[in-house]
């Protein structure tokens, strides 16, 4: 992946994994997984960014994890009522040279309004911390909030404006799914009005000072848990080739160093 536009580096990843899942009850499911991945971070575009220079190299991740899932949605693809909750953990360090514990939680709730309108509430959060070492930039979270560019929120190097990711994030959405009529429904076209909120924060690095003069050489900005907020409208299409979605969103509340985007 080429992240030179957002974070001034190129990452090449390859590997594989094994997954298995089994039902616990009618609505509860347990999933397990093992992943072996090799990442090569290179081509650091900004040679003055010491945070990225420290992340450059080749790393092997061997991780095991599980997901505990509760799902009573009436439809997996096009839900109108029900709950879905996912709690997952992954631990890396069973071999390889990367060690961390990653935790994630996700919850979605659908409420039918009348015969065709649906109200959705969703929330998500994640926390990763290194086991005896710092978390690498390629293992941190980079959540997407509509109204902001990919990697548009969270900590970044002030001089280069490179995104550094974060060890902690949260996000939430309130979305009203609006029907477009019988003809549009037959074609799989739908629309929605939404409000998104979220934040990305916490990195292992600290500001860098010149040991001789005390001058600030490199500064991290945007590392704040204060919520970013956006509002917008979206259109989705369940096409024969897979789902497509277009969103138009306006950032209402942002950090000074966040990067916004109206169309996604």
C-alpha cells in the first residue's frame, strides 16, 4: 500500500491466516483465528520525520485471536431490526518480532420506523498496546469518519503533517435509512441521513528536542480525545458486482490539524 500521500511511506504486506467459528447458542458465536504476516515499511518520503524513520524496516507478526459475536439481526445484508455486538482480541508475539495486544468492540442497533424507514445506532472502540515495546505505526488504528480524509484525524507530525495513527479510538453514528421508492428498492438503491462522531489519539512517541539547545525539533499535534463531528447524506447500491456507497459529509467539529473531505 502506498501511504506517501497521508503518511509519507510505502508498506508491502503479505501473509495468510486460518479461521474457524462455531455457534454457542442461537444468537451467540465464537470465532478464532491465526495470522502470520510480514510487513516491509520503506520509501519514507520525508527524511526529516524521525517518527517514520523509526518505523522503517521489515517486521513479522504472528498473532492469535478470537471474536465473541451476538447477532439477532433479521437480515445480515439488509437489516431492519435487531442487535449485533462483536468483541475481539488479538495477541501478537507467538513468534515473529512484533508484540502487542489489540482489543476491539463494535455494536449496531437497528430500529424499524413505520414500514420502510429504519434508524440505526452504531458504536465502535479500539485499544492496542505493546507488550514490552512501542506499537508500530502500521499496527495502530486509522479509523474512518465520514467528512474527514482517510487518515485525516488523530496525531500527526506538525511539520510534515504526516498521520501517525493512534493506539486508542472511538466512533459512533446515528443514521436514518430513507426509502427512495419501490423502483429504487428493486434496483437495490437506498439513501440515508447520518451524524458521525469519533476521535483517534494516543501515540507512543513524544516531542523531540535538541539535547544541546533545547529547541523543539519535531512536534506531535492533533493527539486529542475530543470528539470530531460530521453530518451528511449517503447513497448505497447493492449491485450485481457488490455493494457501492457514496457519502457527502460536512465536518462540523474538528481539530485544527485534521484534514476534511466532503465527498467519499
